[in-house]
C-alpha cells in the first residue's frame, strides 16, 4: 500500500470513530472523551501492528475495553482487493486506557 493510500486509510479510521461517537447517543462517556480530545487539539498517534493477526487482536482488545474502535476494510477501487483490512482506529479515550491496548506498539 502506498503512502497516500495509507494516509487515507488512517484518516478513514479517525473519521469513522468520530462518527461512531456522534451517532451513538448511548455512549455519554465517549462524548466526554471526544470533547476532551477536541479541547487538546485532536492529537493522533499512528502505531503499527506486525501483521493482520495482531491488528485483529488489538481490535478485539479495544472492543472488550469498551473503547471507540473501527475496523477499516478497503473498498477495492485502487490498490487493494475489496474487503482488505487496512487499519483500525481506536479512541479518542484517556491515555491510560489507550496505553492498555496500544502502549507496546511502535510508532509508524
């Protein structure tokens, strides 16, 4: 996957999480985390998983931790086959909760 494609997939994950928070009125805590994140300048940290297996484990761990999380699958219009899992988006959430899921990962 090219750098531009990677950037687009990461942006898709971030937007997907924000939409999930805004459209799910039952998650009051997520909205509070979103407001804090916006007030802090919307920081984003991009880390890497070693393979698809680890990425899916992280997705499940984030879900079970009740964090906002989105699994991104490519539409297959350009470089990848339709349905290819490209990334996940996690958060926004407090640092200590994020670190429990992603704290051991290296920066991209």
